[in-house]
C-alpha cells in the first residue's frame, strides 16, 4: 500500500526534503546531572516501576567496546566527512531474553568540538522509520551550538536502514500499488484496498522474520539505555523530534532515574489512540492548509473546496505527467501534504496546484515522489516499510470496516481534503497484520524524572500543538515543561525563532529550565 496517511513525523528531515524539492528559572541540573563518567550498569529504573523490569543485562552487552571507524555511504546519502565516525552496537533481539540472540544497530557520532564536554546527545528524527545515520550529518549545522559541548549521536533503530531495515515489497510492486484507491467508493475497490494491506503485511513478515515481533518503541527505548551505558554516559541527554517525542516519553517512563536533559519537539499526543491520532492529523493538516491558503490571498473555505474538487476529479481520471506515469488521487494528496511540513515548501505547492488545475500532474507527482523516497530510476526507499512495521507492533487497535465507515463523515467534516484519506487509513494501515499490537496508547508517565522540555508549534500539521500540553501532563507534575512557538511547519527548533533556539540551547547547555508555558511568537 502506498503510504498516504499516518504521515510520518520526520521533523527536520521532512523540512530538509521540502527545501530540496522545491523567561526562565535556573535549575541546578548543570551541577548535578551532566556527569559522563561512571556510567550505570542498571538495565532500568528503580524496581518500583514494574513495567521496566527486565532480566539483568550481561556484561557482554553493557561492557562492549564499539569499534568506531569511517562512515560509508548509505542507500540514502553519501559518506559524511571525516568528523563523523560509525560503528555497530550489539543489543538483544528479545529484551525478555537479554542473554540470547543479538542484533546489530548502526550508530553514528561526531565528537564535541569544544573543551567543556557535557556528554552524548542522542537524536531521533522521527517516523517511525527515519534513519538517524543518514540524517544526522545534514542536521549538524542546525545544532552547531550544541555540538560545542555534546557528541552528536544518532542511530538507525531496529528494523530501520542499516539496522536490519525491512523491505516489504519491491519497487515494481510499490509503483503498481499507487493505482490502489485508498478512499474506496465501491465494494470492489474496498476489496482491493484491504487485499493490498494484507499483501503488504505478509511481505513484511517474509522480509523481517523473527525481527517483526521485536521492533516496538519499547524495544528501541531499551536499546537507547544500553547505548547510553556503552557510550559512558551517566544520564541520557536526548533530542527527539515528532515520533522521536513518543520514543523519548517511553524512555522517560521506563528509566526516569536516568533522564538527564530531554528535548521533545513536534510532540506526538500520547493520549491519542488510532482514531484520535488520525483526527489530530486531519485537524493539523487542515490548519496548515488554511494558513497556506490565507498566505496566497485565498479564502480558506473556498480554497479547500477547490482542492477537494480537484482531488475528486483525479479520483475519477488520474492526470497525465511528463514522465508518462499517472497522478492518482493517492499521489496527489501525498504531493499536497509534503510542502505543508514547512513554510518553505508553500511556493512549490502553489506551482504544483496550478499545474494540476490545468490538467498536468507533473508537479504534484514530483512532490509525492520526494515524500515516498522515489528516485529518478524508480527505486523507492524503505522508510514507509519501517514506519508501518513499528507502528503496527506498537498499536493493538484494529478498527473494522464498519467502524471506519461510521466515522468517515466526521473526518470529512474536519477536513474535506484530508479527512477521507485519514479516516480510511484507520482501518487499512494495520489490517490483517501478522503480529498483535502492544498497547492502545503509550505510557509516558515519568515520576521522579528531571524536567523534560516539551516544545509545541501552533502551526504544526503532522503533530498538532495540543499534543505538547498532553505530553507534559502525562509526563507528570514537575517533569513536563511546555515551550510554545507561534509558528508554521513541523517542529520548532531551527525553524527561525531565536527565542525557541536560545531557550532550548540554555536548557541543554546550561541546565536552565524555562517557566512552564513560556511562549515564543
């Protein structure tokens, strides 16, 4: 199935892709929690947290010495410069059996450039399914101030990229699936839609094997804590973007005593279930579309209807493109979604929509191909595959066809452009998935953890602003601290606000915790 909905939380990576296509109180944390020597060997927090209980880790894991060496080119990016080192980290396949079979995770780092080093700063750029090994070097210029005192570290989570990345179907199958109607109107289209979902899941099962049941967010959070120990850090310092905020929240819940300085930017709402998440994204992308339309002098309601009518016409008759491929409705909506991740992408959306209204789908197809990681030779990346593999193991909810149809009118009321797609996705995304999901919503409560800075952007389409306050509330009183930016795009840090950047830098570099509710406009 071509990914339409569950639009990825690839925070910074999405913003880079778009460009390519077209008052605080000081804490004592600086003195108390920045040590990087004498790393703990505990595999979890205190025994009072039953959810974190796992067998003790063997020394072969906690004391392993990673062999850092030059980084090689990946399928997604060329080899970075000499400042970057790459290695493999061994971690248990099954965290319930830490002495059993291991798998390797690909990790990358660039050492702190200054003399007053704090420790490692781990980055997850979202998805789930985004490659940290490929993204980290290109993101380094955005976090150059942090690079002075931190080793910049990222990794490909299990099932992603160079860490056993899973390809569930080949390029020809992916392109063929672009013809599947993901907003089916007839019983035949419904059958094709759900059969394609079944086929995708079976392809993942064949490709992933035993790994398929061990790629959850909880598995990855435990991998993070092992990484912390092996890197020699007494505390976890972490920068999570979009889905990376959910991962950071789960980590804080499992290991509250190991929390150092955690930034959660572009926050996933941890209280939302499958339907709630889809409704959140429907509202978020419609808000972003309204803002975009207003920026072009259009009435948002009329402009939205015009685009919805265009999509309906494309559903009936896909548009020709200069490549000879057809722009289907699914590709058209994906092409509209991509430039809404960043205000820098709005001009490309204007151009592509004008072309489409004239009957030429080339512009929207190019944007959709960028989102779907399709290169000029017709080869597709695997972020979509990893994203689905991880999220369907996390999420145990499986809405039925009947339940979904009852909700479609509400989705369409929220957004005539995005509602139908995201509504259908609640039924199709994990339909007939070969393994059961683990929870309705992630547990992120972290009593006793150090303050965690939660950054929300009021114009965020993929992870709407409301999620920031809900994340802070669920982390717990005295833990979650909200910083608000009244801006546009997915994510706040590095997006043009000196107020946001200076507040985040002061927290990470000096341990200065801002007042909860601080707003940057």
